[in-house]
C-alpha cells in the first residue's frame, strides 16, 4: 500500500480513505482547505494508482493493513477515519473492529444494503473491465464522480492501471457489504453522509448505518450526487474541524 502523509506529528490524526477506481489524489481539494493543523494519512489502497503493485484482495485484508498504519501513526489517543464509498465501508470496518484506534468515523456514501444478484453484477463488470482503459469512457466516469479538471489526468492514470481482478474484487466486496456487528457498539463519534441526488440504495444504506449505531448523525447533503468529497470539500473540512479540530 502506497501512503503519503501531510502535517506535523502530534497534530490530530486523520486517515483519508478514497473510493474504488480513484486514489489518494481525490483528497487534494480537502487537504487544501484543512491546512497544516492535522496529521493526514493518505493511502492509495491496494490495486489503485501507486498502490497497484498488488491486487485488492478483500476488505478484511485491507482493513487489517490500515489498522497497522494507524498503530504506526498514533502517539496518544485515537484517529479520525474519513472514508468515501469503498473507503467508507473500510472506515465502518475499522471503527467496528478497532475502536482503540478509531475515535471518530466519517462515513461518506457507503453502500450497506446488498445488491440483488451480486454474482451477475460482478460478471458484467468483469466483462466490461477493458472500458476503464479507454480515455473517452474514463472521462465520462470522471464527470459522473465530479472529478475537477485539474485532477482528470490523475483519474485517467488510475483508471487505466486498475486490473480486472482488482475491479471485480472491489465491486464484489462493495455490493455485498453489510454493517458488521461491532458497528452497533462503536463508542466514538460517527457521522454518516449521503448525497441527496445519489441512488436510492445509497440513501437506504445511509439510513441503515445510522439506525444501526445509536448516537450517530445522518446528514443528507443537498445538491450532491456520489461525489461529496469533490463537490463539497468545504463541508468536510468544517466537519473535521468541528469534530476533531485544532
């Protein structure tokens, strides 16, 4: 796993987990708004961009590796984990399994209601995997994810480098995901966010995650689709300052 860090040791630690098909570069607009008051840990998840030396094996394997990152980074106390989509599912898993490391979870657009006929969906994704290497198709996908123009080259590079194995594994894990039992016992702060213009399954998923964890907050972000970190980095920066802040 390729990891970059920003900000001083000893500042409040925030682990930023990107979505499937993108990489750590997607957090650049948020980083620009946060400044130097946080210790930001920004991995490229396995199979993605600079982390594409090996395939994405599973959520469980990745969560264990991320827990190792948090153990190495923390001094005293716990970290905030902010995840988007695939990364949001990983944030839920980390919070559920390692509350000793995770004090706050910010869960943005996590699917938590399984898709019917997942094997068929994965097979169709595998059959169409080659499209990810088409610059024209990738540009259309970048638009759907609200990738700003100055980051489109990063998206095209990341999309072209994702293997069929990583793509099908990520999609299979994503569409089968349900909240783990430990999520209901997470003692820290938890914020669940979903865009008002996302698919119905995403709204249902946000409600399910919120309902499963007493004390969590649920925010429906008006005007946003499946791209809150790139559409509203200001909102996430304000939330991090409120929940974690220096």
